C-alpha cells in the first residue's frame, strides 16, 4: 500500500497544481471584460463531445490494457509485445467511423437538436481533431498507468494541457491571436500535440514497441479479449454519455444553450476540485488491482477498497465544504461575471454527487479488473437508463439545476448497486465507524466556520473562514486516526519540519 500511497500523494499534488492552473484559466475565461459565457461554454461542449467521440472510437482499448497488460508483461519481452499495436490501431480505425457519422449527421445534430446553440454550427468541424487527439491521449494515458508512471500521465493531463490553454488565452488577451476563430482552431489541436510528445517520450525510452504479428498471448486470450472489449466498450460508452449528457442537454434544451452551458460548466469545474484525489487514486490503484486479481490477493484488494473510500471521503467532504463556504464571496472578490452566481446550486448538487461517488471507493476499478467486469456493462445501462429521462425532465423543469439533481439521484443509485454487488459476491465493503466520524467531523467544522463568518466578504475573510474549517478538520482527522494513510504522511511531515525530535532518555 505504501507504493499506492506515495503515487496517490504525488499524483494528488500534480492534480491540484493542474487545478490551480485550471482555476486561473477559468478566472481568465469568466472575469469581467474577458471571454463571453458563450465562448467559455463552447470549450465545455468541445470537452463533452470529445469524451463521447473517445468512448466510441476507443473500442474498449483502455480496459484491454488494464486487464491484460500483466499477462503480456509476464509472458513476453517488451519489444515482442503486440498489445499497444492493437490498442492504438483500433482506435484510429474507430475514429474514422466517428468522423463519417459526424459528417453524415451534421445537419440533424446542429440544425435540429442543438438549434439553440449557433456557435456549435460555426465551429463544428474543429470538434474532430480535438476528439481524435483526446482519444489517442486517453489510450496512452492508461498505458502509462500500467508502466507505473501515473505521475507522468497526470502531469500531461492536468498541467501541460492547461498550460497550453493558458498560453492560448494569454496570446488572445494581448492580441497575438486576433480572433476567437483562431483560438478555437489552435485549441482543437492541443491533445494531438500531447499525443506526439508521449509517443516520442515512451518510444525513446524503450517503453513503447509495435509488433504487428499476433503473439501467443493475444491468440491464447483472443476470445476473452473480444468479450471484454465488447462489454466494456459498450458499458464505457453508456457511462461516458451519462457523464456528459448534462452539458449537452443544457445546450440543446435551454434558450441560449451555449451560454447556459458556460454557467453550468463553471459549477462543474468547481466540482472537479473535489474530484482531483479520485483521479490520482484511480491512476495509482488500477495497476496494483489488476496485479492483485491475477495473484488472487484478496486481502490487498480489500485494503485498497477500504483505504480509497475513507481517504476520498475525507478529501471530498473537506473540498466541498471549503468551496461552498466561499462560493459567493469568491465570485464577488475576484470580480467574475455576475452570471456565474447561478452556478452555486449546480455546484451544490454535483458536489454531493462527488462525495457519494468518491466515498464508495474504487468500486469501478475493482469490478473492471476482475472476472466480473461484465457487471460494469449492466450498471452502466442502469445509470444511463436513469440519467437520460431524468436529465430531460428535470432540465425542462428546473433549468440548469436539473442535470445536477439528476446526477445526484443517478450516481447514488449506481454506486449503491455496485456496493451491494461487491458485498454479496466478494464479501467486500469499504465502510466502518470511521466513515460516520468523518461525516460528523466535516459537518461540525462547516457549521463553526459558517456561523462565525457568513456575513463577511473579502479575500481576508475567505482565508480566515477556510482556515477555521481546515485546521480543526485536519487535526480531528489525525487525532481520531480516520485515515490509515494520513498518520504516516503526518509523521513524515513532522520529521521533515523538525517537529518529531523527542527528548533523549
């Protein structure tokens, strides 16, 4: 577990550094006198549709890498492995299908479904280089996890991508990029640039090889590989649609759809600050889980399940509380456009969704790397079956808050089903009394910070309000020993700060 803990901590630092940069980008997008909310919303539509293109074009290759990489590694020398040949070739073929369908159905998509969003029509064809780059990048991203280079993956995904966007925004602000048309054209190719870098980096270090003749591992597991990618690809497509359908429904259903999507995206982005540790934990735990299933080390799987639950619950409760305490004050203090105040309740419901999703641990990765991976397909269908009608109904009834409420309901049901499945099938569950202690501690710290400073505004009060919540929460977590990973980190920190030197006997 120390390896996972170290990788999770380093990856979390990288992810939060990326989010700090992303927050700066969001500030530049949303500040008064900057980009319009329609332009900001369009970048969100690019990301949402890019995710959908990836889900179709990837043909389940990330699951194929996660599940079978240990077998290729155990039975073949690296330069004789053909896994990455198929893992990159098939998505390229898949994207040709996406491109053909996108061109064929352009009229109905833009003219009828998204007729409230004329900006999408104007920049429609730029979606395809963005989606292609994103697809290949995500496949390579999973491969770097299996190489135990999660930090490299997170640096590329969380920092380098956002740094490129920062440069584009800065060049636009100073007039070097003279129009939003040019901005979008360059934005569409950022992921392709990252893919080229990863290919060169991995290839130059002997970590990426292409072998075009099917090896004995591929031939031996061929039927299982086809079954896996069939189920997981379909399930992943379902999950991806469920993950981005909220933004697309807003753009399609509400008046001034792109503008409303921009406000909704602001709430989503603030929610993603909660989700950062989840991404780090998943990237660090996927490889060890896959190996543990191969070795039938059920004790290790249980430990990862429990620790991922309590650690993510503590992170998510803390981040949700800090953002909710300072949401309105932050928008006024940093002079963002007043329209983004409308994202407050979007963040509330999506934030609760993230607490539920993270608090139930890495259940998706445990199921996905096990022999029960077909169950992911079933739960994905349930999730989509809930989200599609709920999104449509609640968006029409509650506007941009509707999709956020839909997400909370759907992901609660979704995670409850997966929790019960692991409990009954494998006698695994991630909760104990410390789960309740963590929730109570967060609630108490929130109440104290809120009632002391809820009527104060300004940067100094944001800092003070946050400290009044954060310090008791951290001390309570340590004193109650809520996280088995927090104590070693605390001792290491004290040692490096010179606080652990005791008196010699």
